[in-house]
C-alpha cells in the first residue's frame, strides 16, 4: 500500500480553498475611522482518537502483506464541520473503510476503500487514497488521502456538499495494534517520523485562523515527529519539529510552531496507548498569521503498532483559548523505532 512524502491532503486542500473563499463574512459597519473586523468562530475537535485491529494473517501489514480485499477497517480520529465563518467539533470519532485493493498513482500504490460515515448518512464507493474526488449521487464530493507505514495508516478525508454549505474534514489513524503481551515492561524507546520520506510517517494536519475579513483562512501542516516512550515509568513525551504551513490554494510554505507533547503510556488488554497534552512556545519568525501563540494548548492520543511495538501512530489538536477569532489545528502523526 503506497506512501507519500506527507499525509496527502490534495483533495482536502481543494475543498479548503472553496471553504476559505466562501461567502458569509458578516456586514458589520462602523465609522470610517474605526473599522470593525467581523468575528468568526473557530474550535478544535474535542477528542483525539485512534483505531487499531489485528491482522487476519500472521505478518499482515500495509507494505508487504496487504489485508485481504473486503477487510473492514475502522478509521478513528477527529472530524470538524466547516463553513466560511465557523469551525466546530463534528462529533464523528470513527468512519468505516472497506478495503477494495490498490491503484497506482505517480508511481506509488494507494488503497481503494468504500467509506461509510453513519453520522452523516454518507456512503462512498471506490474512494482512492491518492485524493481523487468521488462525486456522489447528491452532487457532493468525498475524497481521502492516505500515508502508510508498515503497520500504521494515517489518512485525511473530506466531504463537500453540492452548492456549498457545511462541509466536513477528518484526520484518522489506524493500524495493526501491538498485542498486550508484546508491550515492553521496562526500558525506553524513541520513535521518529519524517514527512519528507516516503513511508517515514511524520506529522500532517490542518489549521484554521481568522482571515481578518470575516472568513476563515485554512491550510495544511506537515513536519517531523519524535516520540519517547518510557515503559518503566509509563510516560510518553515528544516533539513536532520542522513544521511548515501552506495556505490553501498556495504552493508557498512558511515556518510553523514547534509542538511539545507530554503525557502517559497506558497498558490495557488491547496493547498500549499514549496520550496527554500538547503545548507550544509560540510562533517562529516569519510564521505570519498562521502561527499560534504560546497560550495555545491541546491534546494527543495514540497507540503502539506492530507485532513488537515497532511503530506509534496518533492524532493531535492545538487551539488558542479564544472562543471567537481564535485559532485551531488538528492532525495525525506516525513514527517508527
């Protein structure tokens, strides 16, 4: 199953450009000497979920021994509803993907899925993981981009209704979760992911900030990740570094925030999960309006993947404390030992 230099969000970016240029910015008026910027409402997803399943055959993975056609995969993560003036948690923690095989695009093999989103009464057949849009009977479009490691699959999906209105963007992670008996009882491990390396994981995501004209500016995020797992103390920590932001519709990237992760490692019958808090020291130079302040916080959550905890994958959020005219971002990460 193919990989890319980053979690492919091409289809989402097409939608994002539509959302950012949509109407509805408000018509506040004021004396010419006191301009008023219309407010928008931006909120991050409320949860950071991930999915996991066991291989039907010993050694099943996303690179050398693909799952059987017809395998039903739960993609867990976070989804937001988006209009030209608002972003909100959509409370869609999981969608179902039925694996239908692969397609080659740009020299890489990408999965084909049938997607089901019960909360939206939405089904879409033969959705390609290379971000090719699928037009539904109602005129709306569904698309998905995927990035696979050996045992971890990161994905982004979007739904844009015909004629505008409320659309949805999701960031999902799943994989072959580590059996509980294979989770180390002591020692430490460092997991690294590089968004510039095919199959190397890394960080992907989407950010939302006020445009300053009554709409929302939206863009894509990519970067590298380092996750530390302390199996003796059951703690997890990490960093998202070399982060860049690209405004929807643009090919120019700017530096973005470094994100710090601090939390725990929890063992359960299904394996081991990590999770905790995300913070940042503030925007780097030249970040522009996409950068977040040091007041921004959020959360992260993930699972260990692979028969011997070779990989870790998860989802994350970051948001400013403002209830209006704030900023929010969310996405996924993947890393390997």
